[in-house]
C-alpha cells in the first residue's frame, strides 16, 4: 500500500543484543543494557537499535539501509482557504505526500473539519480520494486525545478506510494523566495494528513536552501500534531546550516528524524549516539509516518576523521552499 508505514519487529531489540554480544563481547552489551539504561531515564530500546544499526554496517562493510523519508506538507498552512485550494497548492509546490490538517474555510468565515470525528468510513475514503486524485498520498491525520479509547478507535477505523498509515495524537499543555495514557495505549496498540494503522504521539508542552518524556510512555506501552512523532519546534518553543540533544534519547522510536523550525531571536516564534535555529541536518541524521519509512510532515512553513500571507499563491511558494530545503537535507545526510 502506497505510503504505508512498515510495522516494527518486536524481536529486533533481542536480535541486537545477541549481535552486539557476539561481535563485541558482553561488556559492551552491559553498557547499553536496557534495564540499566532505563534506571537512568534513557530510552534504551531506541538507543540500542540506533547504535547497533551503525555497528552492523561497520562490521559487515555494507551501508545500513537508508530510511525512506516521505517529504510531506500538512494542509494546515492553508486553513484560511478551502481544502481544495490547499491540495492544489501542495500539488503545485511539488509534493507527492501530504497530511490532513484540522479545519479549512471552505466557505468564508466558516471552519469545517477536514474529516469530522463522527464521519462515516465512506466519507473518510472520499476525503483521502480527494488527495489521491491530485497525486498526493495522505500519510497522516490528526486524532483525538489519548485520554479516551473509543474516539481513538473510531479514528483508527477512519484511517483504515482512508488508507492513511498514521494518526497523530498529543497531550494538553497543562499536563496529562500518563498512567491513563499507558493503559489506553495498551488497548489501542493491538487494535491499531489489526487495522494497519500506527498511532504516533508528539510533544506538546506540559509533562509530554520532550521526546524523552513521550518515549518513556511509548516504551512502557511496548506495542508496535504506538510510536513516537518528533516535533522539534514544539520542544524549543514550549521548553526552550535544545531538541537535538533530546532527540538522541529517543531516535530509535521515531516513526514520523512534524516539521517546524523555531527562533528565539529576534522574536520568539515558530517558522518554516531552515528559517529558524534548529539544525535539520543534526535533527534528521540520527534516523537517516533507520530502515523505516518516516514521513516528514511540514506543519509550519512561514517566514519569521513577516506577517503570514493572505493570498494562497504566496503560501504555495513557501510550501515549495520548505520541500526543496528538506530534499537538500535528506540528500546530504544520505549521500
């Protein structure tokens, strides 16, 4: 299925430990031992996978399998315009992949959901068909909060009908009940897998504001149906910390990115990739040879300091610039 995110292999971590022990001895494995790492608050499963992948390439003399990055743009930057204009703009900007935004003004002054929570499965199929009719493969849609299971299950069924491989979820900036999330995700994970969908959790301030904190939830759930989405812009925006150092703690668990940059000077604001202070080469290099299919979904494409364009043609240009920048980064880190 086009754009489908492959399902992780649950036995991969154990295979990594056997490989490392055989090639480098048990002392090396002890350094990376998952249980020891967890006591230090490190997401060992992701770290072990990332490290062992590099070592395998060195030992075998063969390059690690390159990640299949899907450079996409959300329809979100066009939310002041009809969905049809957003899709036309992304096609014009040269995208092959896209992500469903939240709402669009299909009629002036009225915001309509791209795909309502209570939409029928046929409506989900038709909505995705509008993307595919223009040659855009939808790779992600927004989902409800992990606080409740039933709405998320309904979204999973919509995603299955639409053949959209990932559902993006996030928390509240004021804080979240992570014990409840783990309980719900343990029920959601198998359900998502059974329907060919992955639920991905991204950072959104509060107690889920970093990749490290979100990864601890993912690891406790320990189900291939629930993965990690990384939003470096949110991490820098809400917590004023370096997302590059944070990403290193969870790189092996990342299954997609929400792409937005951020500046703290001369104005504290989000912006399009390559226009802020985040080094996207350092951001994507740790997952460049992860052997996954990883969507890179542009959420913010706008220029810092300048007012947002009021005409869709200008947004088209910013969307193209974001795509071309990410293409250069990906080519560079995988050269």
